């Protein structure tokens, strides 16, 4: 347990407003530290009489325990000095907080224990090959744990500069956000053991940081080794996607040479080569993409033996779990290389999204995490095109987002956060995966260079500052492509996503049209009773059934649920808001649903079309029988891309679970995958069939183990035959035993096939 023992208050606010007045934008300036932490009350000073210190541990009035520093008080600079003691596992420190002109300077001395829960300022260790125990001191301040380590105004919009120093043994590696600027020999700190072998203590001082949030302040101290490289000023090619024409080149951004280092526990530096390669390629890529040079003089990546999360984007000092940063270059699968590349690229993107421009409050966490999850794939695809990373995105991030957001317990991307305790609850698939999916959808709709132009405007306006979701939409709208706010607000402020039901219409004149209608998709097929229906503005792409790249129609469908009216509830708007043809659109009202009909181009003379190529749109699709049959035939011909096979399969299983269609249609769809050899497709296929088996087995024994329903048992036998029909050809191709010529795909696929047939 931790106790609040220090609060900074303004004397003029002896009777503060009630706590509920802070609910919409909670600001806590209390130091949350171990109960036995000690404050030296006799060692503080201030340059005027506007500040005082109060020991809240002795307060009995509940009202007084909620005193907060007024928001008019702003930190300008922190001068933070730390003296760790690895003998007693404690630390002493001094912080001098410079406030805005006229409000003084706050000086505090404090003491505390090393944390052991990997939050705040915490202790870790490892045993090297010689058997020596190596001590490590590290930090994890996101989201609200800087206040555990030192007195600070620990909110994302309370940005300041930091001057940091730390006392260490002269043979220890000491790191912080900025480069080391000096080492001063000091006497052995009080309580610390005398060093052996002629070693001594030094005070390591680091350069002043740029203006930054407290949660990305970082320090690491311990026994490490490292590898390094210098990045070149420019990326070797354009940061826009490969789909950009030669006439749409983006402006290159100058960037000074800087050193990138990967620090590892002793004896493991060779395992950091791949991570270093990713960092040195992705850093200039992001500088061009965002139109802003990397603002710090160095970038360190550090592998920590004990780490609470996968990685943490501390500015200039990114910390990682060992398995997220280090891989054996000689014995690593492509999947392992992909995962390290994605993790490193994710954190490097945060140097801009999150660090250079920070969300104003945790409600907009997705601006950090959703964008980083999307941007990492963009960077890895650019730097390592052979990784086919967007297929990986569809099979992991995209499907995970759909499955999480189809639950009634889901929440909007922009979720209201009313206290520091609620922050940790929103680090989930909605903020990360769904956030990345809707950004990918918008990026495709706007076009790469228009989208990039909007990002550049965003960073130019808000660098070293804070922003909200609405600020990003406004910046993207400066391109004049579309009303981004109108389209995207429904995706970020509403829970869930739609299923689009589509039917093919053969007109009397021989032409074809498609009818589209939407509703919220829920995993159990139910509706949210008592709530108004949800609608989204959905960017719709229609392609040829055999060719994802052959787009036949681009539209935006949907009406804003936030502005319903009796006159419009049964007459949906047919405004398309797309960049293409806005004609040939009619609206049709039905009793309980709304349908919009679009005429397909004259070149379409058959029902061979489908929606959502490459799984760009964040929605599921329910096809009518003619379109369903055409897709089955295309899969049989092998003309449907791997990404589309993944999304089509996942849609079919989800629609069956929700009651949109029967199991017979799903099994019919699965039979089209005879001969399928891709691991990513089989992952969805095997998981879906396993769920079907579970349903059939439960139906076989509804009244107890002794009661068997023959019809369900017959269905299980049919399912077993389907398993064999699908898996046996693959088994005959890849075999039971691994071989030296196995592809990465075959190595991953073999366990699935063997387990099915076993």
C-alpha cells in the first residue's frame, strides 16, 4: 500500500472547491509514495509566499485531503537529483521546481524505497554468465507513476523541461532522456557501501530536456553493454506508401546525424542487432512522414530483465522487455523478426505521436496508441517489404479489434477518464487495435499524400504542446479532401462497428446496382434495447471479385445518429462525401432499416463484385446469395488475396455466431479452402472450425452425458470429414517432420495441420 503524504497548495485556496469540480479534468499534485517514505519538512524553500507545504497524513478533514494545486500554477523546469543506495534499496533526492514567473520556486528533499512492482522507480537484477549478480535501477512512469518517484505535477498537459542528475558507481551505465554532459567524482553517499577494486562514485549530469510530460521522463542505472550506429540525415526513399504516383513526391525533411544505441545485459549485445537495424531505418522514415526532424540528439533502446509491459516510449530512452527487443539472429523465425520490428517501430513512432505532441488528457490516449499501432506497420512495410506486414496486421490487429468491439462491454475510442485510477483500464484493444484500424481506413480514403499533408500541419501547430482528437481532425481537414470530423467522430465517439448487408440488383436495362444497409454488429446477434440505433459514416470500396486492386466504386454511406429527426429517421441522406462520382445514388426507406442503392459502372456486366478489399474498412459484410456464390468461385480459382481470404473467413464465422446465417453456409464457405496453404488463413480457419465443433458437441449432450442427439452427432462426423478434406492435402505437402528447406510459413503451419489430423 502507498500513502499520500505531501500536497502542494496555494494559500489563497484555504477552502478549495468540492472534489467533484475536478471530475471533468482531474489534476492530482499529491506525491504517491511508500508509507515509510520520509519528507524533510525543514529543508524546503520558496521565493514568495504563495506556496506552502502541508502534511496531509495528519489531516482528519476529508475535505482538506482533496486539496489540489490550482491549474493556474504551471511548472517550467524540474531540477532533479537522485542518489540511489543499492545497499539499503532506498534513494534520496532533491527536486527544485521552477514555476511560471511570479509564482516562485519549490525546493524539496525526499526519500523513498526502490519499488519492486516494476512501477515508478524500481529495482531489477540479473545473473551474468560468471555468476555475478548485476543490479539495475529503472523507471516506468506511464501512466501516473512519476509521482511515486519524485514530487511533480504528474499530468500529461503539465509539460516542463528537466535537468536530471544521478549518483552512480563509476563503472555503471547511467542513462536518461538526454545525453550525459558531465561526470563529477563525489564521496561515498551516506549509507552506501564503499566500492571495491578502487572504484568510486560519480555524479552523472544530463543535458536539459525539451518541454515534455512527466510520464516519459526516464532513468536507467546498472551493468549494461551496447552496440550503436549513426543514422543518415535522410531516408533512402519517399515516406509515402508505394501506391503514390511519381508526381506526388513528399518533401524530404533535413535531420542531423545522431547516435542510436541498443543497451543489453552483459553478454547479450549481439542479440540487439535486428532492433538497431529497425530503429536506424524507421527513425528517418518517421521524420519524413510527419514532416518534423527527430528533436533529440540521441536515441537509446534498453532491454530490462524485469519489465511491466512490452515496451515504454520514454523520450530518447525507450525501455523494453528483453523478449521484445532481443532475438538470436541465427535462430529466429520470420515471425520473431516481425514482432521485434513492430515493437521497435511502435515505440519510435511515439517520439512524435505522444512525446512531441502529447494528448491533453488520457481521454485521448488513442492518439498515442492507435496511431503508433498503425504507423509501425507503415514503417515496417516501408523498411522491410518482404515481411508482408499488412497481412500480419489483418490477421492480428484487425481481427482482434473486431472481436473486442463487437461485445456489449466495449467502449468508445474516446472514452471519458475521470481519475488517474481509470487510466490503466483503457490500455486495451479499443485504444490500440481499433484506433489503428480507423486511422488506416481514413488514410486509405484521403490518400497517402493528402493524409501526410494533414499530419505535417498537425505537428507544425502542436509540437512541444498538447492536442485533442478534434485538433487532429481539424489539421487533416486543411487538405480540403473531406469533412474528417463528420466522418470520423462517429467512429471515435460511438461504441461498436457496423455490419453492412449488401445485395446485388439486376436492373431492367441490364445494368447492375448494389443495395447497402447498415446496423451495429453485436457478437450475440442481439440489439441494444432502449438505445437509439447506431449509424456510421462508412467509406465503402467495391472491387472486382477476382481483383482487390480493381476498384469499381468508392462511396461514404451513413447518417449521423447524433442528429436524428422525425422527418429524416426513415429517409436517410444519400450524400456520399466521396472524392469520386456522386451521381447514380438513390435512397430507399423500409420499415425497420435503411438502404442506399448505388449504380455500378457500366463496365460491370456480371454480379462478380465484393466489398472491402484488403480489409481496409472497419466493418463486416453480409452478402446476398448471388454475391456469396461469386466469392466462393473466386476463392476456388485462387484469385482472392490472402488478406481478403482472412477477413472473409472471419466475417463468415462471426455472422454465423451472431445468427445472421446458418452453419451450413459457413461450412460451405470453408470447403472453398481445400488446398489452402497459408498459415495466417489457417489460423482463422482452424479457430473458427474449433468453435463450430464446440457448438455441435454442446448440442449433442444438452441433457447430460448419457443423452446423445443423433442429428448433432451426424453433424460432428461431417465436420470431421471436412477437417480431413481441408488438412490432408496440406499435410501431404509439408509432412510431419521439419526439414532444412522449410519456409517460415510451413514451420508455423505444420503444428496446426498435425493437431487437426492427430
